[in-house]
């Protein structure tokens, strides 16, 4: 699969030099459209699971989409309860998948960026008065 991706990337670079446009190839564009449609409508009539929302959005970010462009396409964030258990699970997913922090806004969470070692920064504790 990596061979195919690298070959496609090489072909895209050379095609951009010849034609002048920086668009996606046909297969990638179809994938981008499908991911956006699944984020909006779900898959087979069922809503996506939170991890699927995160992976779809992360992949779309790699293709050049932004949170604003996803919202323009009609992607609505799902509401997740902001509990310590949800935050801990989201932090573990963020570390494991190395996802950008903006994708977590699609499940209603504000996350901190990872530090250089790939782990979430330690939270500062407040002193009780």
C-alpha cells in the first residue's frame, strides 16, 4: 500500500509541473468526498462511532481540509459528555493515533497539543486556598 501511495505522490508531483494545477488525483478526490459524506450522513444509515469521526477527520486534514471547510460542507460536531473518563480516553487516542487537536472539536472536546515525545503535556494542578 505504501508503494502505491508513494508512486501516486510522485506522479502527482510531475503532473503538477506539467499542467499547473495542484488538485487531487481522481481516486483521492473520490475518497475525500466519501469521507465528508460519511461524516455528514453516517455509514449505511448508522451514525459513525466517535473513533471513526476522528479518523475520518484526521485523514481529511491530511488531504488539506480544515475544520472550517468541513463545517462549510455541513459536517456537524457530535456532542460528547465532558467527563474525566472521556477526556482520558480521548487523550489516549490522541497519543496512539497522533491526531491533530482540531479533530477532537468534532466530538466536542478541546484537547492540548502533544509535546515532542508524542505524549500529552502534564496538566498544572491548582493549589487549593
